[in-house]
C-alpha cells in the first residue's frame, strides 16, 4: 500500500522568501555543502542572503516555508541543446550523425519558423524546468524571427538562457537562391542584430551566443567572422567538435590545410574562454593539450554520444588536462532534456571506458557529477559568480526535489521514507533513479518557473 503523500506546501512565486529543507550544493571553494536541516534565505532582489543550519536562526526557521523532507539543490545547467529539435527527442537511435541530420534534423529546423517557435519554445522551457534545469545554452534554427520568438519565450518564462541563431553558409537547409557570400553576409548581420537586441537583457539573464553549426556547414570565413563578432560583444561562441568518425573525415576533406579538427577553429581565432565546444569525443593528444592551453570549454553530452553511436568521451583525461567541462543534454541528439540523465549515462560511460581498459582513472562519484551539472556548467558559461551553487550573494537559482518519489519500493513518503545521512547516497539515488516528477519547484533569481508538476 502506498503511504499517503503529505499535502504539497505552498511554494513562493517571488522573492523575498525563506525555505527550510535539506540542502546540498557544491561550494565554489571546493567540497560540498550539506545541511540536513537547512535554511536558505532569499532577498527581495532574488539573491541568496544566507544558507545555514536552521538551528542557527530559530526565529527565521520558524517563519520559513517548511519543505522537509524535500531537498534543495542548485538549478541544473544544460550547456548544449537544440530548441527546434526537442519535438523529435527519442527518435533516430543508432543513425550516424550526418545521416541523422539529413533525415530528421534539417527538415525539422527548416520548419522552425516564428509560429513554430511561438508554439514550441514556451513548452520547451517548461520541460527544462520540470527536469530541474534553470540555465540553458541553446542552438536555434536559421531563421531570425524564430530566434526573437525564442528569446521572448525565455524572457517570459524566467529561465536563464543563452541562445544563438545557427550559421550555415554551406550544406544549408536554406533554399533561397543567394551566392555563398550573400548567405554569409546575411547570417552574420542577423546574428549581430539578434545579439544587439538580446545579449545581457534582464541584467544578464538572457545572453546571445554566436553559433556556427560546425565546420562541415561553415566556411573558414564564417568561423572567423562569427568569432570576431562574439569577441567584440563579449558573447559566447559555440559550435560542435569531433563528434563522430564520419564528421571528422568530412572536416579533413573540407579543411585540408588544418592539422586536425580543433585546428580549424584555432585558425579562425575562435578558441578561448568564450568558446563552448560540444562533444569533443575524439581528440588527439595534440588537440587535448591545445584545448586546455586555449581556455576553450567542453559541453559533454554523454547520452547523445551513445544514442547516435558517436563514442565515449575521455572525461577523466580532459579533467586531468585542466579543461573546463560541463554537461549537455544535446536534445534531440540526446533523448531526454534531463541533466540527471546526462549524469547517469556519463557515469555508465566512464565505467565502460575503465572496464574496457581505456581509462585508468577512478570514475567520478555522485557529488562530482552534481558539481559537473551545476557549478562547473555555470563556470563554462562564465557565470560561476552568479549561479550554479547555493551561496550568499549568488542569484537564487534553485530546485526542490521530492526524494521519496525515487524509492524503489514505491512512493514511500512519510516517516518511513529512506533518508540517508550521507549526501552522496541521496544524490546517487537521484542520478540513477531519476523520476520525471521528482522536481517539485524551480526558481531563477527567486522567481518561480512554470514546468515542475
Ligand atoms: Zn548538438
């Protein structure tokens, strides 16, 4: 028999507020904060003022919204997803990247006009929040009005979003007859216009990312000029790197002068801390060393890499080399918007690499995966001082999780619910037994997001 679920508490819509619950968060200085009975206070400006044991401030704890036995975590950070592709999530398993793009993705993105964005983007942002994601770095489609519609939806929803129009000046799904030079000029101009309209809107909650799709669909000039515009604007520059074997061979054919795939972006002057490179599954020793030296960052998308048969990224090697890495869902290359899902598949992939003799390093523990999906992701975006952990002075980007719903014996809420003292055991359960309804609330700057059930 199922235990009766306690009546859901009334959740705050706007700051200021104070919540009492168990709290787990990575700390910027290293290690993990764990308050078994904690209090988090959010000021009227949406910033966290205090995170402390409830017993330190009994009067404030008395007046707080009591969410026990729920858990408060920092909101998750998704460094790589494709807004137009979300309706296709879960379809196309086992195709190679280039076949999958031709069969599913380009037709879908071709039809992602302003009306489609008006319909899909608000629902997509609710899906991200329902999965616990409060910060996203997204690719849009080619069409400028669909990007404005996507930004408007993010502005209204409240999610922290960095979005970019894809740039493709060859092998494009744009059927309008133009010369390649005209296509590039239009794409760069539209990107710059979108950046001037949306970058740093709402105090930096909304940001622009210059987004050349990848070397296969972009000329050297498109890569170079988009990197220049990103540097001028202080914006993110994002693209894909070394995802699968067919793609890498195609890049070699298109850029015979480049030493390797990474060198294509290096020659464009694009590598640096503003560069977020998705996948990076197959890199040579030279590329790993150069990537670390350049300060460019990696969006690790393990679920996508296994869904499309691309491979298993050597995460441990990259971390040892000092490369800044966060997690991406890569929907719809990945089947699920959940970053808990990315942690789970990433963890399995690490074990697979180790058991196959490909890695000698120890696999990451659950708290390290949580850090990768929160604070490390925020740092990849250059927003580690704003979001990614629950610390005073940061924006109140947080989620509350009903951990009991992950119970393997059924929905054991109430006093008999499993409630381990070890935070690693609790986070392990959330990663390996993620329930689609376990996130009960999500906030950015203390403003509640629509989406969680
Ligand atoms: Zn992608």
